[in-house]
């Protein structure tokens, strides 16, 4: 796979103290081969390796203490750059309803995505409505109704028995229904074809004109391989879209299509679909995808998912606090520790991450009792100390260490880690929100 190839390449580089031009070129060749094998389109591979090569040969890298590591960082940066840089969130309309239209080839995963989106939006307090504007296949309306009921969302569909119906009219009518029934997000499912064709494009463009969507999401199967570029370009010209959804990322192909589509269209990837279930779905984070491609594991996404499932209330409380400009204190730290424990075995969780098997040794060395030890230390503090860690002078630290059955050094280490987590929270605040992060794990 792409990530296996890159991992091997980087392993060879990491140990090097000095890189010659020949080293860089050998590495670029490997990266190029790995990307092509992963079905990244050739022009995209060329542009990418060109940028990496130029930066890797710069004086900055040559003078770095560990040039190999610098190259890894450059590749990582460039990957994040292609994938869009920042996480792109849904743009909601100032005046509801927000209209989200789905477009893509047949079988790309649009109808499944409609349900996942509705489910995800509901968890965030929205009232989504699904619109069956795919009247091409006999079973399409029925499939959307099944998906809608699984998501617990209302489905607007043409009356049965009224003939084939006009999808543009259905989409238009649905806007009135949403307004009168106070649905605040309307998700319009559309028809696809097995290949690109003009009639399909015209219909999608007509639906777009009829509903004036806030977002048009182009759904593309991550397994599509080299066809990704042509398909994405056809949809960009025919319908245009505001964002991309990669579906079937649970399959073998990891990253190839993502890189091609993002580079060629310049549009952000907004979501990833990773299975047939309602919750096999996540917001797309370019930095985490870059990590995944480089096989550093996608721990943050897992944690975010677990957080969504198990501790939404806690996370909201924390988010409010952060937004109100209050400091993240040790009481919050304690509840985050409890959240981590609730997620069950961290080890098991990490085992779910593709590519983690090569870190077997580190995993086996990871001591879950560390979480208990940290908790014991924080519990040995008084509530005042937890709310105001500045109080923790030497004698208090000695008392806490004794109470927790540990050493002052361990208390100091924890406080160091805590202040890093606090710093991170402050950065997130000034960076304009986002999810409340988890503290750095030991
Ligand atoms: P549409 O024609 O674009 O509406 O595609 P569908 O939503 O009907 O999906 C086509 C097939 O792909 C169905 O069998 C889905 O269950 C399956 N599917 C959709 N998304 C995913 C995904 O993320 N992973 C996997 N493994 N299958 C998916
Ligand atoms: Mg469909």
C-alpha cells in the first residue's frame, strides 16, 4: 500500500545525518513510485515530487541537524497542503434552511451519505430533511426512505403512482416544505450514472439552479483509481461543487484518489465515509489524512469519535468554558482522564488503527496504569489546587506525591504535561474554536 511504501522509504532516510543530492533523488523516486502505485494521477505526482525535491535540496534542510527528518516533514507539509490545509467545515446558511446537494456517479455512495449526514447533523441539534431527487432508478426513493428512517430523518419524496416525476420539480417543491415544516438543513440526493454523461450533468445543474444550495458535495468512491481525475473534472465543469466527500475509504485504497481530486480541483475534501453503517463517517482533517498516508496512525480521529459517542456533554461543557475565555484547569483535566478511561482499553483502540501493527512493541510497552497514576495525583490535590495550579509550590507537591503514593518528580512531570495541554487549549481559543482536544497522553 501507499503508506507501507512511504514508511519504508522514510525509515531509510531517518537515520541519515547528511543528505546528498543523490539521496534526495533516490527518495523522490521512491515517493513517486509509491504515489503511482496508489493510483495518484501522474500530473499530480509530478507536481508533488517537484515541490518536495526543491524544498528538500534547500540549504535549510542541508544545515538541519537531522535532514532525513526534515524531508519527512516536508512531505507531510506538502500532503497537508494538497489536501486543503485547514479542516473545512460545513457553511450553514445565515437564514435556514441550509441546502446541501449531493452529486456524483451511480454507486459513489450519495444516498448512503445522505443518511450519514442527517444522522451527524441530528447529533449536533439540527433538524435535517432528505429529498429524493433521484427518480432515475425504480428503487432509489425507497432506498432513501430506508436510509432516512435509520437516521431518524424526514424524507420528502414524490407521491407514489404519479409516474416518473421530475426531479427538478421535486427539489424545488422540497424547499417550500422545509420552510413550512421548519427543517433547518435540506439534503438533496440526486441521480448518478455509471459513466459521465451529458444528460446527467444537465439534470444535476438544473437541480442546482432550482435549489441554490449552500454546499454542493461531490461524492467520489476512493477506490476509483486513475478515473478520479476525469470524473472530478467532469463534475466540476458540469455542476461545480463546493466540497468533496471521499467514500469507501474503508477499502484497500488509501489516499490516492484523495490526493488527485484535491490537487486537480482545488476543492476541499470535507468528509470521509468509511463503511455502510450510519456512524462510519467522519469530518475530513487534512493533517490527519496526511498522517494516515504516512502511516502515523489516526489516533485523533478515533479519540474524537469516541468523544462524540461517550462524552458529548463533557466536551460541550469544556467547549463552553474555552469559548468563554476561562482557563482549562485540573478539574477539567480530571474529567478528561475519566473520559479516556471510559473509552476502554486504549491499547485495543490503537489496534484498530491501520498500520499500527508495526508499532507492536511500543503498544506493548504502553502502560495503561499510567492513566490511573495520573488520576491518583490529581485526586490528591485539593479542589482549590485543581482550580488554580499556580498554588502548587514545593511543599504542596511533596504532600500530593505522598498522598498519591508517588514521587515529586512524577507530580512535576504531570504538571509539565498539564501546562502543555493548557497551552494547547489557549491556542485553540485564539484559533477560533474547533473540538476541545484531549490532553497529551503519557
Ligand atoms: P449512490 O448511487 O451514489 O447513491 O450510492 P449508494 O449510497 O447507493 O452506495 C452504493 C453502495 O456502496 C451501497 O451498497 C452502499 O452500501 C455502499 N457504500 C456507500 N458508502 C460506503 C462506504 O463508505 N464504505 C463501504 N464499504 N460501502 C459503502
Ligand atoms: Mg443513490
